C-alpha cells in the first residue's frame, strides 16, 4: 500500500481485517471480488477477504492461540465450547467443516456431531 500504515482509518480497520484473515492492499491492486474502502471520499485501501475454507483454518488457529495449546489437547468440556463457538461462526456451513474441525480437535466426526446435537438439545430445552 502506498498510503501510510499509521493512517487512522487503516489503524481502525486492521484488527478486524486481521481477525477475518483478510489482506490489506492498495486500491489499485484490487480485483473485482475485493472490497475497496474510502476515507473522506478518497479510496484509501482495499481488502481481500479469504475464501471460506481459509477462514475456518484462520478461526481454528485463533482459537488455538487463545487456549495456548493445540485444540486436540483440550479437555472434553473445552472442545465442546470450541464446537459451540465454531457453530455460532458458521464453521459447519463450509464444505468439509465437520471433518476439518474433527481433525483439529483430534476427535471423530461422530464426536463433533454429538457435541452439536448436545448443544442444540440444550438450547431447545
């Protein structure tokens, strides 16, 4: 990007873009699927959003950083909490989402479905 990285607008949106796994770039480099953001009428930066599959990997990595250990080393309760968070973020609408999450947690797909069913039953009753 040609504009200063310390511009207040860039500083404001960078944490959000980073959390989503996006990439900040110069608006001149934007492709049709990128989002160009303007500040006071001037195109200031563009954001390239990740593909859904990349987003799930990014979310899993963030959860692992938050817990400080590989997700597969968490206890059952913590793994259930991770599945609840991932469901709320739409992780299971991604193709092979259950398989990806199961692999990260070190459990079977059946176990992930059990966690999901348990959470859904708890919310209904």
